[in-house]
C-alpha cells in the first residue's frame, strides 16, 4: 500500500482543466475550475496540499475547515448559476490524506464544516446535477465523506496508490488491538476491511474501476480515455434517479450487501404492518 | 467465537418472549423465546473461549429453579457468572409478566 | 423548573444516560404508541463480526421504533453505545438509513413523519470499515432528503457522545439536542493526540475535552439547539418541542457564507480559550432553544 504523496490530485486536475489554481479569494488547498467535458462545461474540484495554509493541522493534504467551506461555496454556486439552464456536472477529483486533526478544528466545529460540504454536494445532486467522483489516490474517512462520497457515481483507478478506507492501517490496528499483520490477514477474508481497491470494487459502491499505467504520469491517450469514462458516468447519472440507490442495486451489491438488502426489505414489510 | 449448547428438561409452556441485556463490557444479551416440546435449549455465543464448565455451572443452577420450555440465545463478550445469572433471571421474569 | 444540578429536583430526576438504547427510544414516544421494528427477535445481525470472533448483538446495536410524538407520526432510531461503541456497521447503518427513507416516503404520502436519531457512537465500526463508511454516506444522503419534509432531530446524551463520521450526520440534522455530559466532534482527543501530539490536544485533560466537545460549549457556540439536564422527562420534552417546531427555515449546514466568514475571521496563529470562543460564536438565532 503506497503512501499519500499529494501530487495526483493536481496532475489530474491540470489534465482536465489545463490549470491548477484556486478561484479568486480561495485558499490554495482547493482547486476549482470550469472546463469542457464532452458536451458540457463541468466544474472540477480538488483538495491539494498547501504547506502555507492558515491552519497548521491542514498543511499536508488534509481536508480542514477552510477546505470544507470552500468546497461548499464553490459547489453551491453551481445550483444558483444553473437554476434555469442545463444542470452542469460536478467532478470531484479525490486524493486526500485525511481530515484535519487539530484542536482549532474541533473548537471551530470541523464536523459542521464537513457536513456543509457534503450538504452542498448532496444538494447539488438532488437538484439534478450529475456529481461524479474520481478517486485518483487516497480517500479516507471524514475527508471522503466531505469531498466525494455524495456523488451519483464513483470511479477509481485500480492502482496500489489508490485507497478508500475508514482508517489508516497502523491506526486501525492500534484501535482494534491487533497487529498490522493480523489486520492484513483479516482484510483478505473480509472484503469491507480490505485496503485493496479491487476488493472495494466488490462491494458494489463503485461505478467503474479504470486502468491507467501510472496515475501520477498519465499519457494524452489515457487522459482522453478517462474523460470518456467521466462522460459516460455523467450520461448514466442523468438517466437515473438522483438518490444513491444504485449503490445497493448494483450486481456486486446484490452479492456483497445481502444483509443491507434484507434489512431494507424486512423493515419496509414491518413498517407497513399496523 | 465459541459456540456452546446445553439442554435441560422442561415441564411447562411459556407464553411470552423476552430480551434483556447488551453485548458490552461486563454484560451479555439474553434472547428467550417459547419453544415446543419438553426441552429448554440454550445456545451460547461467546468471544471468551474455554469456560464451558463455568457456563454449565451457572446454567445448571438457573435451571434448578426454572422449568419453562424455551429456546435461550446468549450473546456474550466476557460477562461474569453473576451477570449471567442476573440476566437469565431478568429474562425469565419478563417472560412471566 | 431550575436547570441547576444540585437541588431537590436532582434527587427526583430520572437519568436518561443510564437507560439503554431501547429504553431511551421508548421514553421519547407518547405513552403506548411505539413499536419496535427489526428487533432482536428478528435476528438480523452483522454477517461480518462472527467471521472475526466478535460476538454479534441480535439487533446489531441499533433500535428502530415507530410511533407518535406529541400526536404526530415519528420514527426514532437509537444506537446502542454499549455495543461496539455504538459504531456503524452494515446492518445498524442500513437500519437507520432505511428507517429515514420510509419516513420520507410517508411524508410524500401526506403523513408528516419526523425522525429522531440517538447518536452514541464513535463512527465507523472498523471491523466493517468500508461498509460502515458507505453506510454513513448513505445515511447523510437520506437525511438531506427527509429534512426537507420533516425535522431530523439528533439527540446525543452521553456517555459515548457522537464522533467520527457520524458527527457529520449530526451536522446535517435540523436540530441537535445535547446534555452537558454529551460530547460532539469529528475527532476525539486520543486521535488528535496520536496524530499531532499532546501539545495539540492532551487527551488526559478532561476539562479541556468538555470545554471543546461538551454539550454546554456546543450550545453556547450555536452548534446545538438545546442543552438539557440528564433527566428523561426534560429530554422527551425537548424532543417534543422540536417535533412541533417542524423544519427550520434554513439548516445549519446550509449556512455556508455565515460559517465561512467566521472561519476566515479566526486568528489561527494561536489556540483559543474555549470560553473566549463563545463570545465569537454566540448563538445565531434561528434554531436556538433557551432553557
């Protein structure tokens, strides 16, 4: 499992938009740009490291207070702008180290900041905008809930540097009182615990797993291919309900989330009984 | 996780099911349901291995005063014999109300 | 009625914190109107815990009850903090999300139905990692839809508090009710100390913990809508009031400009005294509930 490097986000943001800058007045840790994608003009967003960030605990690719509220602002804008026109796609490019772990963050309610960003993404989806997430590196825990997990469709690279999980291995081992080896062994048998993106794909939450030789250095052709996949995901989202039911209705979910499906079926039956 | 099973003779029907407890530190969950026939069966799932004799002792004691035909499920994460006794008695009491 | 702890009323108070999830949920309903759905006798348990030698609980640590609160239809979903720290697994997560979706469907059929979620939780259940995390994302999506129709009320009373990914669910709620003993935050003190050192957060400093995450601080800084004593009738009363109040004009998590400006105005060169912070972020009005 490779370490978070903090470069992939910028690489892919630049590949799709031709630039890598924040919008005027925004912190350097949030890149936002509108650029052509298929027949749309999509809004791309990405959280990247900013070693000079105002908050000391958010300087290495963490999603902190400023990042969360900037995302919320730039995502919400789109609802307002597009009120009477075509609902533009929102593309979240995700490679985030984690949420920010700091006393300032907790005092100033980072839980609310994170909720505000998720609210923005979710509300934009509910308003009819296709929200697509592309995981190009790490997508951990609170950071992923904030930036990316409210999407209609999630795509990821099938690469050792891509990781979606609730907690880093060492910390997870410590909290569950196991060795890292034991954790890795368990993760091989228990798909939801795995750190391997191919096992994550079995859970039925991913729209597609994409292959790129080296996600840190994609070729022109690979960039075009990925753009094509994003366009297909957008089209798929546009012809589907705006909620997240696809995550439970996918072929893989019917295999790996049987308990979830059973809960939903039984609960509905019991709800209707008087 | 260790699974242990015991059976005891039962003499009377039980009419009400009961649920007490939580699978938490020092506690356990007891799910008691009426069963057909003249047997009370107990199914234990515990994350603490090697205490079959202790379980038997507690259950033997409980069933000297209890003769209902039931199926009892116990989900345990390391409760003391005292807690087990308490929860069994509570479950029995709830099902007699 | 006084809200100070040590007077004659203290002796008569009925502790809400001492109740388990099932008892807490029952206490919030109009007497005799509640029934449990997918309870322990239905045996819908975690498929993942037995695989790793962890004893499952028959309701997977999540209680779903339907009934009436102040005469109106309501669903209450309570996490059992004593089971696996109230953490979100596949089943407990889906119970909560599906319950909110069913409440939403009833609202759409013309039956106003509120939701109350009792959050005593550390967040994702690590033994189910990615299914727990996904469950939280799906729960958040369902809260966003339901809260347009009817209030989603978050109640955190302690002792576990509401942490991790589930703090985002609290952040999306229409109203947040807390006791003084309760705590609400994304990251607990131990995690912060682990990641950024004891200077950043001394996890042995209990006064500091409550000064930052505790109910009184959250209420005083406008992040919780009511602060209640650990007294069951008071808690139930607060819930009734918010059910009656209905959907707020604007949800806290949608007030982006307000909070973004507040963050921008902060002097990040130093740590802040939590009491000083109250002056900066005194309650902002709309969702406030004074006691």
